[in-house]
C-alpha cells in the first residue's frame, strides 16, 4: 500500500474568519432569492453581484498585497465562498477569479505578474475562463487535442476546441492548456503541454469563436472554437511543455474552494429544512416531530460536519505548502456528497412546495447536483485515491 503521508498538521479551531463571514453575509443580503430567480429565468450573468464582490475586495483575496490583493490564505477564500452559498447566493459565476490566477502568480514571469495581477485584483481585468476540457477527451486532460505550434518568429498558432469553459463571455483573459509537443513524442502523458494566458478581448472574432451552451444551470458556460489563432510568445506561462503540472495547483485550490461552496450549500439546505420542519404543521403537530423527517435531517447534518473537517484539513495543508492532492480530492468528494444529501432531504421536507421557485429550494437543488459531476466526477476522484493513495493498479 502506497498511502500518502503528510507532516504533522494543526488546524486552528479558532480561525473561523468570523469577520469575513459577517461581511460577506451582509453583502449577500442585497441579493435575495428573487434576484437569482430573475437571472435564472432569463439565463443572465449576475453582473451586479460580481461587481459588488469585486468592489469589496473578496475576489482578490488570494492575490498578494504587493499586487493589490488582500494576501489572505486559501482558508479565508474558502470562508468567503462557503458563506455566499450558505446565504442562498451562488459564487460559480466568479469563483474562478480567485484561483485561476494562481498559475500566473506561481509560474508567470515578473512582467506577466506586474501586468495582470494588479488589474485582476482591482477588477479592471477578469480572469475567469479556464480552457482545459475538450469534447473528445473530457476529464482525461493528458489526451487533449488542442495544439499550439511555435512559428519561426516566436509566436504560436493555436488550433482546437474547448467545451464547458464557463464565464468566457464575461472574462477578459483566459488560461489555455494546449499541447506543444505531440503525445507520441513525450515519455510521460503529462509532458508536452503548455499554458498560455490569452487576451480574449483581442482573440474573439480573430481566431476564437464562443458559443454559449444552453444548460440546466445558469453558469454562463460555453464552447470555444480556436482556428489558426496567432498569439505572441510572451503569452506562454512558465516553460514550454510543463503546463500540466502548472495547473495542478490551481486544480487543487479549485477543488478545495468548490468543496467549501458545497459545505455552504449543505448548511443552507439543513437550515431551510429545520425551519420548515418546525413551522409546517400537519395532523396537529410540526412535521419535524416525525422520525421520517427528523432523522434524515440529522444524518445530513452529521455528514456535513464530517465533510467540513476534511475541507478544513485540505485548506490548512494547502496554506502550509504541503502536498494536498489527496485531501483536496477527498474534500471535494465528501462535501459534494454532503451537499447533495442535504439537498435531497430538504426537497423531501418541503414536499410539493420545494418545486415552487419562490422558495429557492429547487434552484439550489439544481446547483448542488452539478458538483456530483464537475469540475471532476466522483469516479475520477475514487480512481485517483485508489491508484495514487492506496497503490492499486491503474485502470485501463
């Protein structure tokens, strides 16, 4: 068994970022269920909500102070997103602004950092699009087909297609993962891929076409078609051919932050279920007195509490600079399951009223279901744990 070991870790129980949670909660009061229902019905981007978050500085939480951000740890950013979801709002329209810049921060050139990070921190530029997933390869990132070929002048010509690239219409910049060396010419499947920081403002209509996907959830996601797009050599982030390992850090941060959103969703559903179970009276008493109602809520609460511990552990490991891939994946798995269980329980407690949009339950239920599949499916996580943590043979 090849179990992953981590250094001794202490998770400070007192560091709950109460001030941040209070501030975010107050901000969310201005965006009630009616606001989200209106956008959901019209399939519109929550511009006012994103602008308010940007102006408050929360979206620049992870950018160091030297670049105009708050310089906070991942656990603080997790508290921001958890609170947004716990209050009935949704951060999926902009959460990538927090973690996608991590690739530029850690591996970008000094010129790239100075040019982009201050503008991202202030909200002048939005870096919310992450071009990785492709129609034919799905979650098998190492087999992506998008190619970037270097020209004699040092620029790159890019051809390919991406799918489920959320927020591209609302993003000024996009991180793009493309193969710069054919898969047949590399020793490791993860080699030969490179990361580029594209300016979508210049590229759309000049080699990039965006098409919005009509989906179950209003997350502003789209397809990206890339046809002979020429980009300057200085759009390359880090070294050519090492892009896959560069995005791993962003993926780990993404999993932890989305797990935090799931914990927020679970708390939302449990609170709503408890309130309704206490208020709703049938056959002369509150429905919450019935074990068929009470026990599922209690089980959802216990599971959410357990999942939250794993999320906090993963965030603490990330903040301390330790290896975190296993914990980040497990946090996402457990938190997504906890939120979905709580969502199902809440739907059952509300009964027929759960389907009425005015309560907000069905909208949040749809949003919670997404994380059973994205940004990485449960089976992919279980495969990772089996092979990379437990030492089981690779699937084929």
